[in-house]
C-alpha cells in the first residue's frame, strides 16, 4: 500500500527551561499559547502554540534518562522533530517497514493529547526525526 | 508595540539532493507535493508540500556560497528553520529590535512566493533559526 499523510501536525523544539521558552515564543515572537501538557509516557512537558495542523510544540524533559534530555546535552536547544498526521498509523508503519524505513517504534505508543504516535529514525528521512501521529487534535 | 504572529507558515529542511528528497517525502512519507520553486535571491531551490499554513519545505542550495550550503557542510541534512507568518513585517522587526532580538536582517528581503522575509539568529530563539514572512501564500 501507499502511505498517505494529511500533512504537518507540528514541529517540535527541544528546550531546557520550558517557562523561559514559553515566554519567548509567546511574548517576543507573538505565538498563541494553546496548552501546556505533561506526557508521563514520554517523560516530557510540552507547550503547544496554535490550533489544528501546523502547530509549534516546545518539549522539555522531566527526566535525564530520555531521548530529549540526551539531545539537549549533545546538541543544545533547537529543532527536534516534525510530526506528520496519518489516517491509519498501524497501516502506515507496516508500509514503511516493507519499504525498509528505519522505524524506532514498530508499534504505536501513547503521545500527547491522547494520540497514537511512532517515530522514524532521522537517518531514514534526510536527517529529520519524524513522528507519525494518529489521533484527536488538542 | 507587541508582536503578533499568525502562526507557523512552514518548517524548512535542508537537503543535498532535492529530487531524491522530494521522492522520499512524497512517495515514502506520503506528503502532497504542491510546488517546486527556484529562489534566485536566496540561491536555493525549494519544494513545498501542502497548502496554507504549516507546510513542509525542502531547501537545496544552488551555490556553495550560501548559508544553507554551509549548514549542510557543517551539520549535514536536517531541520534548518521555522517560518512564522506575521501581519506587518516592518513593524515586527522594529519591535523585535527594540527588545534586543539578534536580527540577521533588519529590513525584509524577497523570499519564495513573492513574500517579504527576514531571519532572526538561532541564539535569540532557543537554538532555532526563525524566518518571519509577510506575503501571499503559494
């Protein structure tokens, strides 16, 4: 089967101090803060700007033993991943696996806002960590 | 004055081979290719996926003497910048300058799709190169 994405759900930025970064993106750059959410499954706190597709998400680790914490230690703050909304995440993962995509998650896991999510390694996407997401919008 | 952004216009990914990357983002990840454009003012070729806000843009340098080419040489392919759509780019740049933001462009320059654009240095945005954009949608 062929994979069909609905488009960009969000772009995620890894930050060390969530409150300080929220203040910058809201008060200096003028984005509309929609929601702050703790995602225990991924040990991060997130701040979402905007609504619908194409949101901006700040992510801040709540534990040192996470991919986001290691990213910050190694590369500093900056763009972390893009997330694409798909119609059927299980079918998408099966199709990507058949094409040899380097899946980090072969089965979906719980993500922010009650969605199902799965990640594909940057080496398979021209250097971009890609999250696939299926679920309700926040 | 206070800066007001309409939200995320696009996220840009720097790539070395535009055709190969287009094939991946369209045929493997299933995004809808909307347009391929050459932007001589910035010495890049771009491929845009999706319509309206929250698009995904691939950018590929057409000259070695550009910021994108130097980024690719230093860091390899990957996420390059986010672009926020603003209502009045001149007023936004003036407000940011007054707040001490590290502007790369103090006055707007021509961007893709007939827009006016200006960049803010990553050191001022928690590690993220931010493009401001005012103009018609492609």
